[in-house]
C-alpha cells in the first residue's frame, strides 16, 4: 500500500497558472512551479498543460531518461 498523497483531477486543475503549476503524467502528480524557467522546451509548454493530464503530450515528445530522472524530485503524489 502506497503512502503517497492522492489528488483528484479537480484538485490538480486548481493549480493552473505560473504561481502554482501542477501537471499529471502517467497518473503521477508533479508540482513543476519551480521548474518552469528550467524547462528546455520553454515555460509556455508547461503553462499550456497546467492543471491537466499531460501524459500524451509528454510521451509524444519522447523525453530522455535524464528528463524522467529530473521529474522525480517534482513528484508530489498520485492521481486518486
């Protein structure tokens, strides 16, 4: 049984601007607020997906193993 915090998509959707930016990728919830300026693809891409499930877009781009490793520190929980 996982002790990770669970979030609903409605809760994630409340974090949809540059001051508080959460996204969902493969049912994991990430707070990427502090990562916006570091994102290699630019801040706009993250902001476009703010508060949403970005799995399809994330996978379509073909992120590297490094990108997937960096993501781990931004994970705050799972989708309920």
